[in-house]
C-alpha cells in the first residue's frame, strides 16, 4: 500500500509542478535569459576595461621610453595627450609626469600651471593635490619666492604629511626673498620637529647655525 501512496504523492507533486510551470514558466525563462545577457555584458565590459588598461600601459611605457631617451618635450606632450583618455591612478601619474618633464624642458611657469590644475581637481585624492601644490611652490622659488612661500603655507600645518618639506622650501623662499631672520626661525622650527626626517633636521640645523653667525 505504501508504494501506491508514494506514487499518488509523486503524481500530485508532478501535477502541481506542471501547473506552476504553466503559470510561471515564462517568467523563469525570461529571468534566465536576462541573467545570461547581464553576464555577457559584464564579461564584455570587463574585457573592454582590460584592453583599455593594456593599451594605456603601452602608451605610458612608450612615453617613458621617450623621456629616458632624453626627448623630454615629446614625452611631456605624450603624457599630456594620454591624460584625456585615462582615468584613475595612471591618469594622475601621467599628469605629474607631464608637469615634471615640462619643468625639465625649462618651462617652470608651464609646469606650475599643470601642477595647479592637479591641485584644483577635486576628483583627485587630497594627498596628490597637496603634492602638486608642493611641487608648484618648489618651481616658483626662483621667479617669485614670496608667492612660493604663500603657496606652501597650506602645507606647513603639523598634521600635513608634507609639512617638513614644505617648511624647508618656505625657509629657502624666505632666504631668496632676503628675509634671513624668518628663514632662520623656520629652520629652527624644523630642528625642533621630532617628526621631521633626520636628514632634513640635520640640514636645518646647519642652516640655522649658518644664519645665526
């Protein structure tokens, strides 16, 4: 008897399944097709991004080769051009490379302008924007030391990771501007800053002693 009941139970289940399939089968099929389509799109998009990254890598390496060959102007142009089609970290690096090579070509003002664009770009992490500000100040030392010191002021707070270097550049700017007392005070501040790198503190101590005599 138990076999009969089992068969009846299986028939009922099969019958219920058929009814459910007749009612909802088309939705199951539609869902399955949608999942296949989404998976195909995802795989395709991932492949596209991979190809883009590979192409960017090739262009970046080619620009670096130009720089290593001493063709700074051509390399700077390549880096500046590739920024338009790049995104993420590599785009930021390309912008720094373009600015650095522009300075190497003797165009300090052009380099400062490129660094300023990085500093003003809110889509870039703050640490890179601060680095751009630091480098812009460094290339302004010879042409406008007072403006350089003003530019670096935002980085001299003790909480900023670049503050020791910013202070050292500010001291140099004050020296170039002819204010030895202000420069010496900054160098002494660096000497007393235990968070500053030891090499930088040693340079600051030498400069503070030289300016005191």
